[in-house]
């Protein structure tokens, strides 16, 4: 660890930590911020209490802890320890704990004063994980309200310094430059129709043949890692290929990180897990695809979509920094310099495009019901929080006041994801379900890769052949210990798994569509398995892992077949039975059925006797709701009244108008349409409904009287003629009238209590538009003279006075007028 760049700013950094409560540290890749800095804090005794350092990934947390313990000549768990999900290596003598960010949030919730903790370090904060943002928001409130002696350090190689300084205006700022080893940048943008995997393979071959050292290739996902790995079989014998991604076990990850054996080099194929915190030994070559896969949560469907996107400039900087850590290196980018400069500097924060259900639970546990009570770099969107809270309420974890229920508090105490936690806690009420539920909770946290039928993972666990057998068993035992239960794998009942999964994913119970391989989810959205997948033949599934695709259906990555009859037997209280009368569009008649629902799925139905008049009306209202307002009889009178009402709402908002937009009218059909449907027994007969009367009655007294005064249908001209005023939403009112009929008028008429001047469309004697004006006086004294010159010759029999403002209005020709 000698000659690390951060040593140059270490005196200033240590001084800042001693004197300030908040410090922002920017240090380039390889500077030593994740290793040398915390070690100096420890050995110099900068704070007397415990130091907590947050890492975004388990792999980084473990490796940093092992590295620092080795520097101290100790074992992990002595002065340096770590906590990650399912694994704790700390002791009474631990002074520096390296934890993943979700663990940090639970530590805060269980002890808001953070007793014994003096310093919290947010490492690699630029990754902007949802847990990091939440953790920082909570720590800032703790500093302000409970612990003014608590110290915070936020650090990364690429920070949005301006945003952070705005959030933490009192913070000291320290910056350290990286290593001085130069990195040569080469750009190889893809040509049209070139696949980046093909280009990546070609460039790896070229670099390994002509350059020294080992190579790190950044790929967007595990799938592309496998594709590249399969095509690198003809590299030299002294080159090892090592994949590196989050789902690998610890030993496999270490193989990629450790130095290559003597006399050998290696090619590491990695996701963006290798961007930060990890030092991969021997790397001097980097090939950057410039791509990453980002999970984006769809609020409408409740399903995550995995998008392949271009990386931010800061990520490109992090990746390139891997090439210059040990000596001069090369970074080959499979994109152009211009493409890079067009990208944002920092990536979008996870909190802006993720499922916020876990965050909503944390906020409720903290007692924060208005998200603006905390200080955020990016405030979580209200729409996303509303959707998250709706899910928590449906799972029984939150009540209507957004407070955690007893079940919700238990789930939070267990530190489980909301769906998994809800399933486990509800299962505890059944002794026979407990072992199966414990195993399921652990299996859901550690899914096997490329296993679509979840039943296969359950079976492999029972046979001691699961790819993560030890981790799953340890997690199940850990959960059992927290609940004072005994976990016995032998007591697992695989027949219960579909039922338990329906408890965790009630909205993802899926029903096969008739004569199709597609499914309808209980939340009303579509899903499908990959072509040829055996689960496609199941009548019902529980879809565990879904990913939104480009089409209208989500792709099912993991599911289990479900016996709907077993579900009805085991969870009868989760079904709803309703008598439904509806209009059958295909058969053109009313249907009356008793239906059994699981959320939006009709799982059983039987015909009922012919419906009475009330149910018939309700069925037709359902039909209108489905078809939209256009299925009603919108004659001219109804359209004109609706336009006047909507203009009145726009122009006179101070009046007490009911809502009259399409959505409001559809939502309130029983209030305005139903009273006028007496005797209506078919969809065709809906054409008989008098919409003018229905809308007028819904407008109600006194508005339905006042509107004729405020927005009259017609205007009486000086000649005695009555002309219709044209009302259109978003436009000015218009009155079309022959010019001779408004001679002598000094101003245009007004409507809406004088707020709107009517636009006069002045017509020729042949009823053709000549001019539009809302200022008659100005027109008479100006543009009229030009109109008169042209019209006098074309219509010589009509009156074209020199002074129209003081002439008598007329509908007559000259001869008739003079008589």
C-alpha cells in the first residue's frame, strides 16, 4: 500500500474528519480511498467509537475487509469485520465494520442513535443505490436531531459535487488525484449492423496478441459474458478466462480478482461490478463496451424492465481507471468520443426508477409519512410511493394510514423483502407450513441462474444439489433462529410451494388464456414463457421473476405450476365471489354469472337466472365504461351543451362546476346517465338516451340555468336575426355573421360574465369569411376600408358605407334599403 496517491491529502483528510461533522472526498480510481484511508482512521485513532463503511456490493465488502485485516496481520472479525446479507464476521474488538447498504439501514432502524458509532463512510456513493440514498437521508436527520457528534464521510472517484454540496453545505471538501500512470485511449465505434459481442471478441484477441499484461472487459450482462467466453476458446495457452458477476460464489469471484498464476495472464469478463472498490490484480488493458443493463420499474404493470443503455461519463471514467493502476495501460472503447460526451456525467439514481416498496416500508418504520421531511439528493416520486404503498397494503404490511401493521413490523424486524416477508409471517400461523416457508424465503433470496421452473430448485435443495446449497441452508437456519423455530429440510413439503408463492406474489398468479401459450396475470397484465418452455402448458402459474419485454407481454423468467383447486382449499379467504351482470359484446346480449375471483382473474363461474332491471342497467353501465362515451348518442345538441359546460369550467373556474372531462363522466355514470336509462334494455337502445337532458340534470341547479345567461347558445343581432355562437374547448367563442348585420356596432359581444370577447367572423353577402376580429371599432377604422374596396365591386347591390360604425345594420340590398 506504499505510495498511494491519497497519502498526499491524508493530513488534510484526517484533519477534516477530526474537526468537521461532514466530509466529501473525491479520489480518483486507485487512490486508496477504500483501503488506505479507513486503515489510517483506525491506526491513528481518529475517532474513539466504531467506524461503519458502506459498500454497494457484497463482493467489495468482503474483499476490502479481508485486505485490511491482512494489512493489520489479523483475521477478519478482529479489528476489521464485515456484515453482508446472511454473513457476519465481527467481534467485540471490531472497530471498523464494512457493511452493505441494506444492512446499514437496518442498523439505523434498530438503534436510531447509532450507539457506539462515531463515523459512517459512504463509499462509492456515485453508484447512487436506493439504500445509499436512504441511508444518507436518515443519517443527516440523525445528525440534526439526535447525534450532532456523529461524523459522515461521502466519497467516490466520480461525485456530483455540486448536488452533494447543496445537500451538505457545511461539509469540508477534499480531493485526491489518482495514480500518475498514463492510460492510452483508443476508440473503435461499432459500424452499422456490427454486433458488439463480435467486435469485443475480435479486439480481445488483438490486444492479447500485441500487448502485455492482463485484460478486463466490461460487458452489459451475464448473457453477453457467456457469449464472449464461448468464442474465446482459441486464445494462447497461457491465458485464463475468468467471468466476474454478482451471482458467482465467493471462490469463483476470488479467482477473477486474484493475480494470474506465474507465467500466465488472464482475461476477466465482468459486468459493472468491477467498476469500483475492487482491485483486479495485473490489469493493464481495458475493453469497454460502453453498455450496462439497468432495471427500470414500470409503475403501471408493477414489473421491472431490464434496459440495455449507454453508460454515463463517470462510469466510463471508472472503467478506464482500471487500466492505469499498476503501470501505463490501454483503454479501448467500443464507442466514439462524441458518443461519450453526449452522455450525462453521472448515472440516474436508482431511487428514480426502482420499486419503492422496501423504501416505503423503511419510511413507515422511521415514522416518516411525508417524504419531504427528509433531505434527499433526489426526492422519491409521489406516484412511485403511492404504487409501493398500495402493494404493501395488499400484502397486509401497511394500513390505510401508511403505518406498518403488526405483520409489517415483524417483516421489517426480520429484514426481509416485503413479498417474501409477508409470505413467511403469514405462513407462521400454520405449523405445517413453517419449514416450507423458511426454505422458500431463503430460495427466493438466492435464486439459481437459468432455472425457469422453480420446482426444480426446490427439488435440488431437497437432494442437496442446489447450486447455492450452503448459502440457502444457512439463511433458512438464520431465519428460523430469529423466529425461535427449528428448520428441518426433511420437513419441507414441495406441494405447498405454489400456495406459499401465491401469498408472496398474489398479483402474479397467472391464468393461461384459452387456446394460447400466453397468460393473464391477476393484476390484469399479460405474460408469457419462452417458446418451448414446458410450463406453458400449465393452466395456472405463479410468476416469480418477470421482465418487461418490448411487446405487450412480460417474459416469465421464473415460475411454478399452480393447482387452482389446491389454492382454493388452502387460501379460501383470499378469493372473492361476486354476482356479475354484464353485456356480452360478442353475443349481443346480457349475461348474468356468479363468478369467483382471485384479484382480476375469473377462476370459476356459473350462470344465474335472468337479471332484473337494476342489474340490467348496471350491466349496460359496465358496457359504456368499457366502450367509452362514444357509444352513446352524441347529437348536435348534446355536443354543444358539453362544449359550453367545458368552456365555462375553463373560463369561470371560480364557479362550483362538477368535473366534466371524459374520465370524470365515465367514473360517474351512475350519477348522470343511470337516471335516464329507465326502460333501456340493450346496447342498441342506449341511442335513445337524451344526453342533453342527462348532462343538464348532472350540471344541476342553479348552474344549468345560469349557463344559458353566461354562455348563451345564440346572439341576437340589431337586425333581429339570432345567430349561433360556436364554443370549442381551448378556443375563443366565435360568431359567424354577415358584415352588414353588425354595421353600427361599436364593440364585439362578450360572454362568461364579460370575461370572454366573442370573435366575430365577418362574412360576405355570399356567406364567405372576410375577416375575423374581436375589436370591431378597430376594424371599422382600419382594415374595413380595404375590404370595402374589394367587396364593392364584387357585390355592388349591397351596402358598403364609408362610415360603417355609424351606419344602420341591415340584411337588405341597396334597393331594398333605400325603399
